[in-house]
């Protein structure tokens, strides 16, 4: 017993962070169990229904998948082009606006002026939400909008690359990072110019859109289900491209060793273009899905979301696609379940606290050291 | 002039001698070494040559080559030839520009003057992707594998410019390096140093190049693996691929190659058969550590 005690003490001395995390985690777990059991002992316990916990976890998975999807592109541009792309959040916004413009055009064609539809705006007395875009009433419009968000954002990403990043290909990561902040501002205010600065509702309210999902004992919103299915499908497609196609292998090769990729005869510029198409496209799709989740759109929401996306990517191990997905899920679940203990005003802080604790214990991130593979 | 004449004659004789040695397969390595050192002894009195070009056809011809990085010039007026199927080594002190020669052939430096001719075509200024198509493979000294890719994926990347993976070539490389067949699905980053070097060579051989450039292939290998690596290079050369190699292990490299170039300060100094360079008093003292 004595040796066990001293080895525990040694570990605690060597890694006080670990001790802190284990103690905090243990306390929260005890508290959670007490709450679920309905026991209240001073500060510990209270009441929490299993249903609320389940729905918190579900919401966390939904938002986590959206963040993870956005993080894939950020991680890829980091590993293949060697810079932290601060315009990534505005690519997320780009996808949301272009995608929803197309979805509105299909859902409301004929009833509302095309210009208003394409710019996701109010037109006279028809507010965007009255156009009735919803997965249950206009599934075609929603799906085409998703594809459009991917395609348009990929195009914008390539245009940004040609305009800003390609001329600077040989420069270091800091120079590119600063250029990307400039690119972010250009995109953000172009969006504001074209689509307007006001925050508005986008999706329609449809009666009985909550589908009871008996196996899990939760009611699942039809839009949440759409998000989960789309995000998982896009992630699986990305996995397939990376692991089973020549282009994907070349992307991993370039992430591993750019100089060797060049002398091996891999057409590195083509790989870079593919990286922007896939990474930018997925960012756009995630923005579109985020709006489907929230129901509202605003010109700078992607920029505001970027901090969480960075947190997810860093938590997962920057440079790793799978790390970005895992990090997104962790951040999403912390984001929603932390409201059990703290006010929802602070749940973003909780997500960052988890990221910082994680980095204290494992500085390379969850999938650190593992490259894009 | 007279010195040049002497070395040319000597060179011709040397090539004949090597041809002879290759024609009679030696069962014992020792016998070959003895034969070669005899040869060296015979020419010991003759100083190493300073004719840097060969007569007749060469697949690689560098003429009066100036090159460097950015504004920094490293090579000045370098001449170098590699005949079809020949095994050529470049040696010299640190900073002599040995690696720069290879990188220049492969289009990775700033070309400042002179020509690089491969199989009759001028290739200076071409991008690496194009040079691979011409039939040159390059194995850099360090970071020469993709650690996150499997062994097979590393090889497949070597044939990226082809529409489909040449399965027969993959098989040929697995036959050459049987251990890689066993490690096929393993990530290359998990392999030992010697196995990584095999992956790097295998990748460069995927397009069956006419000329293989090897930058310090023995660097970082455990001493007992060095001889094995040189044996493998001998076999690659025996199967008809010309080899241009830069090596810090100069004595062993000169012993094995057909001809050697001594570079000093980015310029040609001596060029001769390996044994002659090894036998030259000055070369030995100044560049091979006695």
C-alpha cells in the first residue's frame, strides 16, 4: 500500500495538471451521478433528468460534427500549405450565404423576387423564414443548397489562393497567416456588402418536425438529423479520398514532406488546388449546416465560430484530419453539457478551458504526431 | 597537356580493366579486392587525372556548370560525365558542393550558367517533375521517405506521373528488397534506418530510371549496414542503371565505383578511376584522411 501511495504522489508531483484534471473530472462525475439520482448533499447533487443529459449529449454531437467538418479544411491547409488560415471562418460564412441563396431560389422561386432569394433577404412582406425552406417541406432545395455551398466555397477558396497565397507560396507561415487575416476581412465585408449586415431567420418552422427517436429515448429534430447524416457522409467521403485515391495519397504525402513530394514528381500545385477544393468546400458545407441548426444567418458568424474551430483543431492535433473531427466532437459535447453546471453564457469558455487542460496534458493534441493520414 | 594525355590513356586502360573484372564473375569478394588493389598499386606512381570529361557517349554531361542558391554561387565551371551504365562517385571535403551537383542535375538549385545534358537533351532549368520523366531518379540524403504513408504507398508515389501503378515494377522492387514486401502495409515511419533507405531507393526506382542520383546513401546507417547498402547499390548498377553518388564514406565509395570526381570549393580538382584516386598520395592525404 505504501509503495502505491508514494507512486501516486510521485505522479502528482511530476504532473500536477493530471492530478487536477483527474480530481476535477471525478468531482464532476460524482456530482453528475448525484444529480441524476436526485440526491443533494450541500454543494453536490441536485436534480437532472436523464432525458436532459441525453439531449445535451445529442446537441453536443450535432454541433461537434459541424465544427469538426469545418476543422478538416483548417487542419489540411495547415499541414499541406503550412499556415494557420484565418480566412477559414469567412469561408464558412461564404458557404452559408451562397448555399442558402440557392436553397431559397429553389424553395421560393416564383413567389419572391429572385434577387431577394439569392441574397437571403427580406422582400416586401415575405421574410426569409416565410419562404418555407425546411428539410420536411422542401428537401430538394435543402440538399441542392448543401451541394451549392460546397461548390461556391471551393471556387472562392481557389480564387483566394490565386490572389493571395499562391504569389506567397515560398514565404513563411507567419507572412501567410497575416495575409489570411487580410483575405478574411476582404471576404467578410464582401459578404456584408452583397448580403447585408442584419441577422435574420432563415429556416421555416414546421409543425411536428421533431422525430421521436425511440432507441435513444430522445426527440430528434429533423434538421439535426439532416446535419448528422450530411456531416458523417461528407467525413466518410473525405476519409475515402484521403486513404483510397491517388490524389488523397499525394495530399498525405505532401503533408508529410513537401520537398520530397516535389522531387518525387507529385504535381504539388494540383495537390494544393485539390486541398482548397476539399477543405474550402467542407468549410462551406459546414457553414450551411450550421445555419440549418441555428435557423439564423449573419454576415460574420463564421468569423465568430473560427475560435471554436481552432480550439477543435488544436485539441485534436493540428494537421490531422481525424484529430479535427475528434476535437470538434469533444468541443461540441463540452459546449452543450457544460450548461449542466454553468450558465450558457460561459459554455464557450468551458470549451476553451478543456482545450487548455488537454494541451497541458498532451501538448501535441489527441492525434498529434499523426499527419493528415 | 602531357599530364592530361597520360591520364586519358590511363583511364582507357582502367575502363578495360573494369570490363574484364565484370566479365569474370568473382565468387569471392576478397579476390576482387586483391585484383583491384593490384591494379591500384600498378598505377600508384601516376598522379590522379585532371581530365573531367570522357570520350564517347555519356548519358549525363555537365559542362562549365555554375549553380547555387539564390545569390550564393556554389559551383563554378564544373564538368562531369556519366557514361551509360557507369557508376560515378563525387567526393570532396565538406562544403565542396557535392550535393549541389546532384540538386542542380535535378533542377533544385539556381542555375547560373553552363549546361546539363541528359541523353542528348539539355535539361537545365526544367522542373523536377519533367526531369523524372526524362529518366532520372533522385534519393536525397535526409527526409527521403513519406513517414505517414505505407511502404507500398511510398512506392506508388514514385510512379505518380504514370496513369496506373506499374505492378511489375513494384514486384521487381520487392524482389530487390524482400523485407519491404513483408512491411508493405506498414507505415514507412516505423521502419529502421536501413529499411527506410530501401524505401527511398525503391521509390526512386519505380520509373526504372536510366540514371540514379544517390546523395550520401550510407549517412545515418549503422556501420554493419553500410556494406550491405553498398552491395545493393552495386546490384542496382549491375542491372544497367547508371549511378551518380555523393558519399562521405569516400574510401568505400571510390573502391566500388567506376570513376570518381574530387570536388574542392565548388570546382573540379581530380577525376580518375576510383583506385587511382585512392592510390594518389595527395588525394588520400587531403581528402580521404590519410
